[in-house]
C-alpha cells in the first residue's frame, strides 16, 4: 500500500482567497499572472489563487505521462492542453485543469491556437489532483465549463466522473474518452510507478497497454 504524508494545510501553501470578485478583475488578473505557475479558480465571484506544491505536480505529471504513452502505443490521436485556462463569462466560472486532453475532438482543435469555449468544445478529459485542501470547490467549475469527463486522484484512489445533464458529476466505472481502459489496473500501475525509481514498472505498464 502506498504511504503518503498528510496533505499540506492551507497555511503551508501560497494561497489567497477573495470573495465578491468581479469577472473583469478575474480576467485582468489572468493577464497579469501570465505564464507563472499559479492556479486560479473562479466560481461566481469567489476567487482562489494557489501555487501547486511538488507532490501535486509529480502526480499530475505521472498521470499525464501514462496517458500520453498509452495513446502513443495504441495510435490514439490526442491534443494535450495541460493547464490551459478555460473560462466562460456567462457562467462566471474559470480554472486551469491539472492536465486536460482532447480525444474525441482532437482533430477539431488541432490547429486552433486560441481556444475559446464560446466557439470551441471543452476538453474531453480533465485531470484533477485532489491532495491539497481548497477553499473554492473545483468540481462545480469543471461542470460549469461542460467538461464531460473528470479523473480525480486523491493520492490513493483514482475516481472517474461523468458530467450528467443536471451539471453534476457522478462516478462511473469506465472511461468515456478511453472505453477500452481497465481503470483498476491503470490505478495499480500509477501507484506502482510512483514507488519504483527504475523504469521497470513503466515498461510493465507499456506492455500491459499493448495487450489491451
């Protein structure tokens, strides 16, 4: 079993929360921050800024690497958009996913340089690493942006969530983006690779992907 340290408290993080923030201020803040490694979550006037810590970044990079290796081995066309800012003014919601991918819509967005949810589809899949405390819940923001599938990892378990017509997520067993994928096995390899400093576990994962 993977042993993890307790998640850091908000006091240990670079963390700011503001209430009753106008949309215009949020957009100006995005311009000022630019490419700095700061996540901003905006939900109907509530704004949270947080600098992700090392464990958070390690897990999200590990999941991203596994997804991209899997797609390479199975010749699946994807468009990775990392932590791109997605926002919708009419719903007053915005955030940067930890990782996100266009899968079913990869060809549609492949040549688009400036994605805009007013005219382009949302990512088919977003990854949320949920190992730190937050003041502004991100799941309702993902839902408001219309992202159909969310993988949520808490350091021990990987949950697959599907967006319902009610604009709420519910757990499902199989991925929509990758219906062939056996999620319990993917989770097992994720935890195994994290503990293995060699490339052996990663190679085992690649061999498993080829066998699917």
